[in-house]
C-alpha cells in the first residue's frame, strides 16, 4: 500500500504519476489549461488508511494506460494527491483547497468515506470540478445538491444492505443485532440491513449506533449487544473503530468464535486483524461480510488480471479504475476538460453506443466519430439521473486463520433497482 502512496510524504506537495504541470491553470479548478489533472483525495491517514493502496493503485494504472494511448486531448493526464484523513474534515478540506487552487485539478476522486463527502459537498460544488467516487456507498449522497457534477460508481448501501441480510439469512440466523458507527455510512447501512432482515422474517433485537471517536471505549455498546442475546451480529464500522469493537466483543466473550459476526466493505482489509489482536491474526477468523465485487460475475476485463499482479487488496479497486477511465473518455468525447462538459459526457460514454473496454479501444471509436458505451472493470455502469450506478454485484468474503479476507466460492449476490 505504501507503494501506491509513492512520494506523497509532504502534505504540501503534489504527488503525480507524471509531474503535474500547474503553470497553465486557473485558480478555482474545473478548467485550468488544456490538460486533464485529476486530484485524488484519499485516506493516507486515519481509520481507512489500510485500504489506501486499493484506492490509489488502480488510478495510477488507469493513468498509465491513458497516457500510453496518447493521453487526453493530446496531453498526458497528471495526478495530484492529498490526504483526506478518513474522519478529519479540516484536513480533507485543506487538501481539497490545495488540489483546486495550487494544482488546478479538473476532476476529483474521493474522499473515500461517505461522511466526508457529505461534509465537503458544498466545497466540491464551489470548486467547480467533476467528482467521481468509487467507494462512497451511503444512499443519501444521491439526494445532495451537487450541480450534476458528482458521480457514484460504487453501488450504494440500499443495495448492499439487502445483500448482507441475505448472507445472514442463508446462514440460518433468526435473532440478529445490528451495531453501526454513528455516521452517514453506518446508520444508512444499518437501516438497510434491518429492512432486508425483516423482509426475510428475521427478528432484529437491536439496532444501535456507537461513537467512532469515543475516548472511553466501546464496553457499553458491546454490553448492549450481549444483553440483547442475538444469534448473530451485523457490525458496520471502519478499520480502526471496527477493530476496537471486535476486540471488546472478544473481551466480553462474544467474539467471532462465539457470536457469528457479519460486516461490510469498511472493515475489509488484510491488516484489520492487527487492530483486534496484534499477536493473533486468527482472532478475526470467521468474520464474514459482503463487499462490492472487484470482478463482477460475467465481466471479463483486462484490469482484473493486471491488478492481481500488484498484490494490493481489491476493495473498491475496479470502481476507482473505472472512474479514472470514464472521466478521461468523457473529456475526449466532450473535446474539453471543463467540468460541466465532462459531467454531461459521462452519461453519454457509459451507455447507448458501441461497447468498448480499454481507453485505447474507446478512444479509437471516439476518433472515428462513434458513440461509445464504456464497459467497466466493475461491471455495468448504467447511471441514473443522479449519476449513480443502478445495480450492484457483491462478493461474499470471510477472514481466515491468517487474518486475510478471502472471497468465498459462492455465487455473487446481484441486486438492482430502478
């Protein structure tokens, strides 16, 4: 994961795949110069920092692919990076301001968490950039005022909630407790899980939220779970806080070897176990969850094999790859790096034309005057009017005795909506 963060040790600097040329940019973002500069606002610190490699590496791969095919509008695409801090709104806002004013970005990838995106949406709108997220999953983000320039390529939790409920139901549980971090991501996901469980005839004995920034620990939250006497727990958190809750569950005799625990994408990483018990990776063994599929069933895309060679975690990787490729294709189709032009073209390049998979293949079609339908590594990119994907494919995974998240050999769960 450190390799993906590259040389971004200096928060005031620009982390680029090619050195960022900001000499011909205008303050305010969204259209400085002719070249396309993409800003990445990812969690280099905080409770989601364990997955930063899975977010950044696919962006670098996509930019390499784009530039190898001649770039966008005849110029190489550049990347500028800043830390979103996971939960640190002030740090994320400062990073966004630098990306816009100093680096002159036209497009933004991130922040990683739904809560941060919600907090920064007014800033993103004011920046005048087009934004694409491959990791925001809170359904409420579709209702925010975004001037039509914010796109969500990861399926939201109104889809994942029923998917996780299906896994819990299939395992035969009948009394389920739900414990979530108290933020946009956690509470929305928790309510979607509850609806899915109740639709399946399963009793929800507790639906509670914990403070992810608690300074006193999670003993009372876990005690409430234990007292509810469930036969399974759906726990929705991020890496650091989720690990602390699991550690407390173990302390109170309700660890995964006693109480089946189910979770989502926010607690999936190869280093999660270290926050639970740094001396014993098997402490998390048996925790099972869902996550947006890195390689959706039926999708054959060259990205999957190439990414596997990096050794990075797969969570959200295909979605950020698709954000990057689609933005570049939209700029090509629009003949402009203007944010509004890219936003309008994003709908056009992901539906209704000749199907294509790689940037070079799609660009060749655009150069020939054809409309295109970019077929992403993450699967179907059909967007609704709000700019969000309308269906989701979910892997079912489980932590093994070595603390590694292993995708189970079971059919992916496919959920769609109007």
